[in-house]
């Protein structure tokens, strides 16, 4: 089994992690950073989860596909939560971009749930 079948999801996870990291840093520099506390917290969780999901997919083989599927399901759930929180701050361009990346990643991760184990 080759990781190429996971490439779209790996790319979405890596892009999401990068947007989450950028957004968390940008939120910290907002005038009222406390208002963004939940956003920052979820972005950090989401970035970590996305990087780990990408690693799981990159090393997957026929024996570990079921782990990948489960992990991607949880990743989608966290991406959705992060996007929902970022959308509350849609007046900030960085939060808008982060929410979009999270939604795209969640969609790709849900496709992984459908992969045969």
C-alpha cells in the first residue's frame, strides 16, 4: 500500500496545520487577545491533530488503515470545532482563512473514513 492514495488528505492536513498556527499567532497579537482564547486553544489542538494525521497517513500500510480511518474521523471533528470557533471571528481575515482550511481538511478527513480497512 502506498501513501499516495492519502495524498489529498495529507495535503489538506498540512495546509490546515499551517493556517491554524498562523491564525493562533495572529490572534495572540490582536488588541483584545483574550477574546480569542478559545480560538487559539482549538487552533493549537487542530494543528497538532492535523500534523499527526498526516504522519499516520504517510506511514500507513494494509495493517494500519483502520487506525488511519479512526484518526481521520477525530481530526475531522476537531477541524469542525476549530472552524466553528474561527467563524465567530470572521471580521479577522486570518480567522476566515483558518476556518476555510479547517472545513476543507474536515471534508478530506471524512473521505478517509470511507477507505476500506
